[in-house]
């Protein structure tokens, strides 16, 4: 059988996490319309009789502005150098840009087999597709390009077969029923972060970290989850809490519904909002919130 790791890389907001979720058939990574949603390398595992593909979703390429975004950049770079194949995701609907071409060429030069997923074709004129594919090829991006829509499921099977073919022959690397390398606790924190990204604007969601301090199933079978929403500034805290606590109540209930779906049981969620000034640039806090400053250079 074919088996191996596939680094899923590309610009921020291209659609990488949405695609990984569709490829593995389960939500392993959160998604939002804002760039820099994904902060960690997250594995999503696809098992079929003839292959096991371990997709590694990565933070999108975006100009690093603080220590956290440098860590994210480094995570993507390290992943891309340590996989059996690369899946470069580009947003077709945004239109093929010079920076996509340069980035694709950079990864191609890593010398590992690569395929391109040209995604979001459900919201763009179909006639642009061949022209962009030609442009990519002429620019030297000579690997296979798959026009897909993660939202509509278009061409996903073709993409999977194409990616599987890039992998070496080998044994299964991960046990059959595992879908992600991340813990339930990690996913609960990410679900909360997703709802914050979907609710608040500008710098607020980017300056938020979520830490789960308690996660137990009590004797009545209810999951008790206590978490901290950490933001960077006192005025952000006021916005997140909202008038009479309305905003945080809504976000928490939005998150709780998803947590219940994810855990398959009732959730009792307690949320605290805290301020840690400029935590995104402070190594000890970055470490406390699960982002490894060693990945920053
Ligand atoms: N119409 C449409 N929208 C899509 C598709 N794939 C992703 N999107 C949307 O594009 C936005 C970004 O998607 P993500 O999957 O979070 O993108 P990403 O590349 O993981 O972003 P970062 O983690 O920030 O790098 C979201 O609003 C998605 O709903 C698609 O196939 N069609
Ligand atoms: Mg993502």
C-alpha cells in the first residue's frame, strides 16, 4: 500500500483547513473567513484499503508581525521540509497571483513530489480555470493541478487519488481509527477560538488565545469544560464580554453547541475572559498557551 505524510501548504485563507476536513471526512481543523486561522500543524488521517494519507494542515503564509506569527511561519516551513509529499493549496476564486506562482515554485524546489489544489471553483467563472492552469505550467509549476471545491466536494476523489499516487509504498504509519493527532482538549479550545474568529473583527480574534483548564465527564455524564479566553488589551476584554455580558454569552453558547456535537454529549461550559498584555510577543506566555517559542527564529 501507499502511505505517508502530505504537507498542506499555501497562503493564509486559501482554504487549506476546509480542504483537509473534507479530505479526511471529519472536522479536524477550524475554519474562518479570516487569514491566520490555523496556528498549529494539525494532522488529519485518511485510511483506505490501498493507502493511508496523513495530511498535515499548516498555518497559512502571511507576513509575520509578531512572535506568534513567526512561530506559525516556522511551523509551516518545518512541516513542508519533513513530509513525503506536498499539497499546495491556492484560492482559484481570488485569481492566480504572482505570489502564488512564486510560492508554488519555492515549494516545488524542495524536491518532494507535489500537487496543486486550485480550490473554491464553486464561486468563480469556470472559464478562468484553464487559463490559470496554463499560466502555472508556463511559469514552471509543472506538477498536476486539481481544480476542486471543498465546499461542493467537486473533484475531491480525483485529488485524493492523485495525492496517494505521490506517496511511497509502505506500511500503515498510524492505527486505523485515529483521525487526528490532536487531543479533545485542543479541539475544545480551537472550537472556542473559531467562534471568536467568526464573531469579532479586526485585531481582536487574532489577539486571542484559548486555554482549557478543566475538562472532565462528571458522574451524571455531563462534560464540564472551564476555559480562559485570553486577550491582549483591556478594551478588547470589554468588547469580548459586551454589554451586560451579552457578547461572551452568545459566543459561549455558539461554541458549546459545537463542543456537544464534537463530544457527543451535554457540555457545561464556563468561560473566563482575561487580559495578558501583548502575549503574542512574550515567549513565556506563548509557551503557556501552547505555542512553542523554540519554533521562532
Ligand atoms: N466557496 C468556497 N469557500 C471555501 C472553500 N474552501 C474554503 N472556503 C472558505 O474560505 C475561507 C478560508 O478557509 P480556511 O479553510 O479557513 O482557509 P485556510 O487556508 O485554512 O486559512 P488559514 O488557516 O488562515 O491559513 C473560509 O471562509 C471557508 O469557508 C470552497 O471550496 N468554496
Ligand atoms: Mg487553516
